[in-house]
């Protein structure tokens, strides 16, 4: 897809305007209700769908298919990010009325950093076709690691600050409590960070780690930087509302890691096949419609099996609790 400088500028300005509207509406710290989160989640999904359909109407059917495949992939990988966001919010004891501000700024930081990653990835791919082998191998390895982590079934997870974040805290210092929406305050004549600023940086910089697999994954679906950027932008900008909407549902998606591992492994194989094709080896290439159907199918199956497994586990826990109560009652009657 040939994208002019003017189209890039219009797209960036349009996305910036949407972000400004989102920021203006949520400028006042408040507890986000399920209704509010649901409405804005639908709004962002509809905007992404309209953008993809706009590409189709403009005669860019391939770009439209690549956008939807990339958007769905990035959205599903972003849901996995929410698990870590929950851990970060809990670790820093972020007040509920400030969480939406944290996520908004954190996602903006993540979007800027991802734009840098995308530009670097596009430059590398355009000059070194063999990098597809590396991307493909990395995604297959990441898929295997996800399966290993899912099988480990760690009951208690924790989040540790990365070195960059620790160095920033040591350099500037951190206040001992939240000060509303302030990012910096003065203590004893010295300017220090507030916990709110630290959490925002934690959300933004932690997302970079997730970008290490999501960016190669979307480059496995399209090599168009414009599609890669817009798919990432729409997936990330709706992440804040999704956090409040499915926060309680996250624990029920017990098979999500398996589903994501299948998707990453599938895209990894697609990248290797594409690299072989670029090297002159006659191998079949996986089409975008097939990729889209596989990604969508895996997510649907993963969600259904997760909900079934969670419901079964809840029933078992309820039965165990009833048996335990029955045993206690019998013991009390005997003692009496």
C-alpha cells in the first residue's frame, strides 16, 4: 500500500484528536463503571472496524484484511498485558479513581515506544530479508515459553520493577504517598516523583517487553508500516476501557496463554515460510484470509474452553466448601 506523507499526517492527527477527546472525557479522576467502560470499548472497536472498512472501500482489500488480522492479533496479545497491569496496580496500591489516568498516560507512553519499534523493524526488514527467519524462530520460541508458563500454573504471581524504572526512582526519589494527579512534588526543597508517575512509567515501559513478541507477530501478517502502526494504535487505545470491563473476567480466561501460544507459533511458521519463499524456495505461503480465520477461531475456542473450565472449577470449590461446612457441623454436634 502506497502511503503518502499527507496520509501519514492526517492519520496521526486523527489519532491524536481521538486521544485528546478520550483524555478530555476522562480528565477528572473517578471510578470507572462497567457501563462507561462497556460503551467506550464498543466505541473503540467500532472506530477500528470503520478504519478497516474504509481501507476496503478505498480499494485496498489486501490492506484491509491485513489490518483486521493485525488488529485482532494485537488486541488478543494486549489482553495478556492486562494481567501484568493488574499486578502493577496492586503492587503500587493505586487508588481506584486514579487508575484510569494511570492507564491513559501509560498507554500513550507505550504507543510512542511502539512507534519507534515499528519504524526500526520496518527499516530492518526492508534491508535484511533474512530477519524473517529470526522473527519466526523467536515467535515459535515465545509460543513454547507461553505453554511452559501455562503448565507451571503458578498460583501467585508477582511483578518486579525493571532496571530502567529502578534507576529513575533512585535518581529522582519517590514520594511516600499519592498527591492526586500530580506527577512531581517538592519535598525538603527537592523535586521528587509521585507514586502516580512511577506507575505510569511502569505501565509504559513494561509494555515494551510485550512489544518484543507482538511487533514481530504483526510483521508476520503484514510488512506495511502504516498497517502495523494503525493496528497497534487502535488495539492499544481501547486497552484502558477493556481493563475496567473485563478486569474480573481475566481470572476466568485460564486457557488464554495456550491460545496465544498457538497464534504466535502459527505466525512464526508463517514468517519462516515467507522467508523461505523470499529466498527462492518453492513453499506454500499462508494467505491473510486463512490467517484471519485461524486467529479468530483460536480465540473463540480458547474463550469457550476457559469459561467452561472456570465454571467447573467454581462448582468443585463450592462442593468442597459445602463438605467442609458439613464436617464442621457434625463435629460440633458430637462435641455437644
